[in-house]
C-alpha cells in the first residue's frame, strides 16, 4: 500500500451541501452517475438532505405528471 492511499483514507470526508445533494438525487432519479461521483456521495451525503431532496424530487415529478395529463386532456 502506498503512502497516498493511507493519507486519502485518513482524511475525513467533506459533507456535501444541500444543492450538491439535490444534484446527486436528481442524477439518481435518472439513473446516470459516474463512479467517482457515486463514491464521493457515499461518504459525503447527509441523510437528512437526501430525504428532503428525495421528497422535493418526488413532488416535482408528480407535479410534472399532473401538468402533462392536464395538457393531454385539453
């Protein structure tokens, strides 16, 4: 094991902001995520932010579906 690997394991993960969490949840809804971003998310996401971002994402998705249906029925 090299010295760089040990240093990267010892540094604490930086927590992501709420907007970075929104981006991660958005890409998760679509199903597109780079492996490096996924690995950063695993260590840096705040679970409370993930729940809130998920609820916001679901509300937006339902709103868009209702809007599409209302346009389709007109």
